[in-house]
């Protein structure tokens, strides 16, 4: 029995949905070695070394769910690319935001904030 019948696309392949739901159910208990192997198979690439079990599970789950529900629409992809270009051109890139939000320290409101670390 499918867990989410109201959210499946009308032309969905029921056995595929069932198999993916089964795999999604197994992700929380999968050991990291098995998660890394599954990532390699799905993405045809090595998982990033910074990815721990949580990010591996999330990446795998997102990829599997895209098989059933589809990814972003062409319009959404186009809008995201346009947003990235706009932020790059206007100087609103991530490095500017990271520098502005770095943690600092001040003592009793006196003196400039000093970076931690």
C-alpha cells in the first residue's frame, strides 16, 4: 500500500513508488558505508567528504523523491539562474554576506567588535 497516494502523479508507476518508499524507510538506519555506496550509484560520483550521514540521507532522499514527483520546473530553474546572475552582478554574493555576518565580540559595548577565533 502506498503511503502518500494523494501526492503521487497521475501516471505514476506504482511498483516504482513502492520500491522508493521502501528505500526511503530504510535510510534512517543505513550505516554510513552503505549510504556512501548508494550515493555513488545514484549520483555516479563520489560523495563529498564533508557529507556525514545526515547530508547523505537527505541527498539520497531528495534524489529518490525527484524520480516520483519530478524536480524543479523549467520556469523555477530559469528564475533561480536569473537570481544567481543578479546577485553576482550586484555584488550580493555569498562572500559579502558571510563577512557581514561573522560573529564578533565587544566588551560592555565599548570598543570595536573583534572577530572570534
